[in-house]
C-alpha cells in the first residue's frame, strides 16, 4: 500500500553531518519534499526533488532514487540550531490528475555539542 | 506576504458541537490543504482544494466539510465534534507550476474537544 516511512530519532554532533532517511511507496510518484519543523512551529519547506540523483542546496542536500523508493536529506556542518524534526512528504498523482501529499511521521534530529 | 494565517489558534469545543476553522493566504495560490496532526503521528491530509475543486480523502470523507468562497480563504468544518477530533489542524497552500511544489504552512489551530 501507500506509505512514507522515516526513523523516529537521529543523533549527531555539532560540526559533523546527519543523514535523514525516507522510504516510500506510491502508485503515482510526482516528487518528494523535505520540511523542517521546530517544536511549536509550522513545517518549513527545505527542498523538492523529482529526478534521481543528488541535489546540492548548500547546508542541505537531497538524494532521490525512484526505483528504490528512497530519499535522504543530508545536513552538513551541523549546528545546534539544526536540532528539529525533518519531515519527508511524497506527492502522489491520482487519476484526476491532482496530487495527494503523504507525509512521514518525521525524524527528530538532536545535535549535541 | 508569504504567510498563511489560521484562525483561531486555539479552539475548545464540546462533544457534539460544530467547529469551523478558517485559513487565509494572499499569495494567489491555487491549492489549499487541510491536515490533521496528532502527537507522534504524521500530518494526515484531510482534503484539499485545487482552485474550486474539492478533493476529500476516502477515510475522512464524511467527517469533514470545507468551503472556498474565494482564492484566499478556505474553511474546515466539523459538523459534530467527537473526542477523537482533538488535534492540531494545519492549513497549507501551494501554487501549481514548475518547481513550485513548496507548501506554505500556517501556524495551526489546536482543537481540544471535551
């Protein structure tokens, strides 16, 4: 069936990197987005990918493999303020040519000094 | 102004009573979404409007209504609230177009049903 899966938690150290994984299963894949959500705040858009490969956006990079139903968000040179939840959201195009968006539960990243 | 506004921010409702939540945006976005978010769960898409066309999820079809009187406003209506409706309700909007699948989210309305 359709679904988006993410690990619940991830811990890393300031100055290093963190990779947030996302696996999905959809019938009409039409792109994948990553959002950052801080406690008590709305999700904030980070990146959108629809083609295979690595998309480098500086502090954030995203990778997509459509054949494997897999994406990751890579954060480099981590800062304490990167501690937040990271949500993966998949756009699934339906028969009516409109997109349904399915979110994962989010991965809570904790960056320690 | 790239903000999505939601009113009210907090809502207390009694079981069996109706609830009406409001969302607005001035970005001329063609699509507006409503999500339900419960603790430790993914945001669940309830419905969305693409222009004037309402799309409702099959498993929530009968529980939620919505209206979009113009491009800027979209409401979420619960006819008879139950305890299970207690959640955060997030509104989002987006514009169809190349590389414009970014959803802008509002701050949410926290609904508590007693």
